[in-house]
């Protein structure tokens, strides 16, 4: 259907509908509603100004929202859904992202929170949390999980693979750091607590502070 009241509207696909100046609906059953909207594939829907639905079964809602790959949905001004079956919700969101400028840039990824970023199959929860390694998970503000299968939990954790608590760093494959400022350096190492801190497990307490030497006459 091509409505003469709209300058340059073109509905060229089978059973397509274009409403709005320069609206395009070129896919079968496609719908383009709004100035410069573009629904180019089968069953695509772009109902808002400059929205683009360019994959099969795509839906794009919001000014400049873009659903670029088959079966994707973009909701919000500037939202971009660029992976198969991806859903982007929020301004400037990408893939499965919730929050301003959230970016789930890998397939099957999810980013929740302002500025959160998730790579392929990664999950990031929290403001500016980063799960950029494949299959990685970052939970907490500024948490960073940057390597394959890595997990970061808590503020500013930097991991490769598992770090729990503020500024914990697990720096090698298979290593685990638990506690504020805890650091692992060899592979497959487990560290409880950072330098100068104490660790208690049940009734057993231990300290990671530098040992204090006491002199005893019996040593002579």
C-alpha cells in the first residue's frame, strides 16, 4: 500500500505498508510508519521516525532504533539489536541490553545497567560492569571479567577467571581470589584475603600480614 499523502513513501513488498515521508517497506508483510522508517525484510516492523528493521521478523521501536539481524527487536531511541534473536531495550542499547548506553555486543550476551558491557555469551550486571570475555560473568559496579569463562563479583573486581570481593584479582587460568585485595599469580591457585588482612574459617583464624619474629633465649 502506498499512500499519496506521504511524500516519497514506498511499499514495494507483498502486502507491505509504508506511511510517512520517505518511509520504506520493501519486505513481504513489512510495515514502515514514520518519516524515513525502513522495513526491508519479511515481517519487519519499523513504526517510529528513522527506525530501521532490516532483518526477517525484526521489530524496531524508537527514533533511530535499529534491528539489524533476523528475529531481533530494538526498543528505545538509538537502540541497536545486532545479533540473531537479540533484544535491545534502552537508549543506545545493543543486543540484549537494559540501561542507558548498555552494550551487549556479542551473540547471546546480556548487559544490565548504565554502561554495562557484555561480550559473546557474557552477562554483565551493574553500572559499567564488563563481561568482555567469552562466557564471562561480571556482577557489581565496575566489575571486570575479561577472559574466557571468567567471573567477577563485586566492585572493581578484575578477573581471569574468578574473583570475589572488592579489588580481588585472579590473574591466571584456574585461579580464585576471595577477599578485599586478594591476588593470585600462579595458575590454579586459591587465595583468601589480601596482604595485611586476616582470614577466619569457623574457629580458626589466620593472618596474611608479614610474620613477626620473636627472640627466645632457648634459640641460642
